[in-house]
C-alpha cells in the first residue's frame, strides 16, 4: 500500500506539490534560517525557476517565516536551491 504524499504549498506560485519535491526553508528556534531540516516555522518553494528566482521571493519568504532575512541570504539560497534541483533525491 502506498501512503498518500504529504502536500505543501509553494509560497511563490501558491500551488500544492508533494513535499518531497519542494525546497524547504525553516526558521529554526536555535539555528536560525536553515534548509531542509530544522524545527520551527517553515516555507516551501517548488523547483520552478520562475518561483525561486522571483524578484519578490525574499519578501515572500520573510512574510511566510515572519522574520527578516540577511542580505546575503538570497545568494546562499540560490546556490542551495540550484544544487537541490541538480540532485532532487537528496534532502528529505
Ligand atoms: Zn512554485
């Protein structure tokens, strides 16, 4: 028997996807903003370039995570999401 996939909303295009195919950003209570893991408020972004390279993505993330992000966040984020999309079976 196959379990129903856990669906999550992409904060950019507002469509729901299987969580396994989404890039997860978490505001962890202890570690701050981290990718894929962590406990705390999370946001998900799908692997569409239109979504993660959206010029408003930082604003959308800040709203979703209820936090303010460092200016260098986008640089790290773009690198992380690019490597995530190259190896989609890694992570969660
Ligand atoms: Zn999307």
